[in-house]
C-alpha cells in the first residue's frame, strides 16, 4: 500500500515537471514613454501599430481616421476625456493611466479626445 501511494505521488511530481510552464503574458510589464502633457495612442494592442500623440494644449481633437473607433492601446501623461458621440459616452483618463488592450473596451468606440476631466 505504501508503495502504491509513493508511486502516485512520484507520478504526479514527474507529470508536473514534464508539463510546459504557462506562457508569459504578451503584454509589456510597463508602458512605453509618452511626453508629459500628452496622451499617446496606438492602433494595435500592446502599443503596436500606427501611433498618434495628442498634446492636451491642442484642445479637443477628433481621432485620426486610423484610430477612429480603433484604439488598441494608450498611455496618458495628462488628464483627458475620451469621447464617443453616438451614443454620447465619456471616459475620464488620468495622468499615469495606460491600457495595453483597449480595443475591446472603449477603444472600439472612441471618436475624440479633449483636455481635462469629462
């Protein structure tokens, strides 16, 4: 009986050692830099694809065509308001906010960005 218990424990240990470890997340540990006073947007997730820098001092701007309803990720170094016009929805963004995967969230609806809170 003890031999069988030991064999099961040994088999479980061996199985755990032979199975591959879970894959590490593809998301970066930290976001890329973005200039102070700006929000940086990427068309792809994980800060890939085409990018655009929006400086808060420029005031409200519609998203460029390649990012309209298609922001895959962003990094914010200022307070901003992300806006969807139809239906009207707004999202407050704060200095230091970032998302590596935003397309399945509000990034799939964003029409414009403006300075300050919503």
